């Protein structure tokens, strides 16, 4: 379910309930070091790399999935283009602390006020590209067509950070839209050390290319502190991410965290949802693509008929019809154990008056 909340009420309640903690909002920086990353997992028992308060902003440096410096050099990347901190990161995290997944995630960041039953609102304020290259690769037995490509291959792709383009091949230029493939919080405690690959109700490896700078993600909180992690930086991606990787690269993200409590979290989220400046987004994740699609559509029906904070609610019949006639049901990714589907409902569709409590 998505939450029911008029936005001014939500903001007023958040400010009122959390005033002692947000009167002086702070910005902190979290670099990627051996002691500030969670290598391949999300967990309710993970030790926070940093603790902040609701309303605070954190600038987070993240590693790519392209591998260690020696691998990058063997693939043709100049040593001068490889972040100097990457080698010490690989050298400093023992094998026993890695896995079960492969993503190097910066964090977790604990938000002191967050408790199970709350909603964590994460605003993606800024995303910066940190290198002039990206990688794309697939391996034997992986990707959506493993039998067609029973071998491994890596491609280094130059990036032009000024023009915000990738030089994929002669005559092929890709526009960039940087985003984090993995942004999530701790799953329920019973899940244990959750593999960083499959997305779930904690978010995580959602690989949703809509979640660029300017987007906001809402998460149901399952553990004290929420324990936010980010990584798997992408300079760009196509929906589906069919060969199992995107334009993998190094990103620094600026995130603002707000904990919604009390009335503001009365309708508990079961699955993350998101907003961009132009759209509402619902999501679904499952090993079965049909099930993931059903989840995403049902979540959008619930949002439109019960929980949209901006406009009067539709009937369930009209919500179903609006999705069919004007919203897009997209495959997010097909390669992360759990398939992802998201529904994008443009805000421009809503041309009538806003709700009485939302000027």
C-alpha cells in the first residue's frame, strides 16, 4: 500500500514531530572507505557508518561495480582515471566481510528518529559523475539471454561529463541520466543479511532509471535508524538492463532524509514508491514478471484511489482505467533475481483543482 497523506499536513506533522531534531539541519559527507561500506548486503543488524537526524543531508561517495584497479587497467582504463581511493577500498575489506551480493554500497546511514512503522522520505538532491568512463559487462550464465551469450565480456565506454554523453561506439552517442541502481534501507530483521542483488520491500537494487536527481523515494521503515545505503552507480541505463549491467560508473550523491511519523505514516507502505517532478511512480518486484506487474499496477490503483496527497482521489474503477489509458507500465529490470516493474503516472494529467488542504 501507498500512504494516505495531504502533503502540507505531512510536512507540518514532520516539522512538528521532529522539531527538536531538525531545528539545525546539517550536511555531512560520507566517503567510501573500508569502514564505511556494506559489501553486498542490506541488514537490520548492520553497524551504521554515520548517524544523522531527520532533515539532515548526506553527501555519499560510491564505488562502481566495474571491479578493482588492476582489472580496470587490464581493460584499458588509464590509472589516472581510476579513483585513488578504490585500491585501498578493495585491499581493506576482507573476503569474510563481503557478500552474499557483489555491490559495494556506501553506508549504512542511520537516521536517529526512524523506527519500524515510520516512513523514510529520501530526496535525491544531486548526483555527480566522478570519472570519465563507464563499464558494461556480462558473464557466462548471467543476463537475460545466458544461452545466447555463454561467455563473459566487458566494454569500457568513455563519458563526456561536460556534454553529458557516452561514446558507445563510432556513430552511437548515448545521453546520460545518472542514477543509483541501488538505494535502499534495512529489510525486516527476519530477512537476515539480504543479498544486494534482488530488490524487495526495502528497495535496494531497484535499477529504476527514473530516480535521478530531483526524485523522492518513500520507504517503509523496518529497523531502528532505517539504515540507508546507496551504490551501483549508473551513468545511464535502458529499461530491462538485459545484459545485467548498465553504464556502470562512480557517482557521488547528495541525499536529504526526513522521517514521517504518527499521522504522517498512518498508512504504512509495504513497497517503496517514488515521485519525480513530473510523475508518480509505483513499483513491484517478484521472481515472476507477471506478479511484479500486478503488484506495480495494484500499488498505483491504491495510490490514485486512496493516497494521492495532491489531488482528489479517484474511484478504483477510474484509477484502473487511467492507468490503461494514460500511464506507462514499464519493465524496470529483468536480471536481478526478482524482476522489477514500475508504473509511471504523469502529474500533467491532473489539470483540475488540487485538494483543499494543498494550495
